[in-house]
C-alpha cells in the first residue's frame, strides 16, 4: 500500500508516536489518572490525521473539492502570476474537525508548484488568502485548461505538506498533501466553469463536485 493510502496520514506519526509512548508508559507505571489524561489528546491526534477512502466522480469535466470543509465564498478574480487571466475562485475552510488530507481537483499534468512563507492569520479571514503561508499547485488538464489550487496555512496550522512534484501526472481525487490543524484551500477555475456549490455548503475532498469545465 502506498503511504498516501494509509488509514492514518504518515505526517501525523511525529505527533502520534510520542503521545502513544507517554500514554503507555503512564499506564505501565501505574499512573492511571495521568494515562487517562494523555489518552484524550492521543486519540484526538490519531483521529485528526485520519485518511479515509473517497469515491471520486468519473465525469472528466467535473472538478472536485480539494478539501473537506465549508465553502467560504465564490468570487471572480484576476490573476497575473502562476496563472494569468480571469478565474472563478472557490475558497474552502477546514476546521480542526475536518479531514486534512488534500486531494487533486482534476486530472492532468502538474505544471508548477510554489511555496511561499507568510503569516498565520485565521484561515477564515479574507486577508489570509493573500498574507498567510501558502503552497500553490497548477495542474494543466488534457484540454489545456489550467487549474490552480492553493494550500493556505491558518492560525494554528504551521506546516503545509505537498506530495506531488512538477511534471508528475495528476489524477483527480488523488491525495496530494495536507495541512496540519485547521486551514484553507482555494481553487481557481476558468471563468466559464459551471459552479455547482455556494457559500456555506459542506464539501468533501475528492468527492464533492464543485464545478464543470466547459
């Protein structure tokens, strides 16, 4: 099994193993109350880094959500950086209770990846979109459409993980990274995309269709 498909995300073990060890040693030494105290955060961290299977829609024109969470807003924006032109931006907020493994919104080829340092404002704030630490991934579809997905760190999140590299084949719904402890993802779609979600909708990574490419 590929490490991306493990039921617990590999990047969570740096937190899980020490907590499990402390909890075990407490119970082994007879410190039951202390062991119970450490059991709660141990179970939470294991649950936080869960990595469930998802069923991705087969429709080639469907773009899926890259993250679990709530749609914050949908807006038309102008871009002149990794991608150029007008785009429809769909922003999704992930709370600490959502699955944090991110999935590719479309199939194609990974054309560009760029990581940028930044601040750690609460990810549900508009200024987080421009000022927070981020990782951008551009996928070019077989039809030549460019889809930009940005992983944005939040108030608590201090680590963005990206598992893909430039030039790799991108498969819609495939796991491509995660962000630790609450954050935000943004997807930039061509302006003629039929948007299927609205602000306030709950979405699932790799499963919920957020738009249809023309």
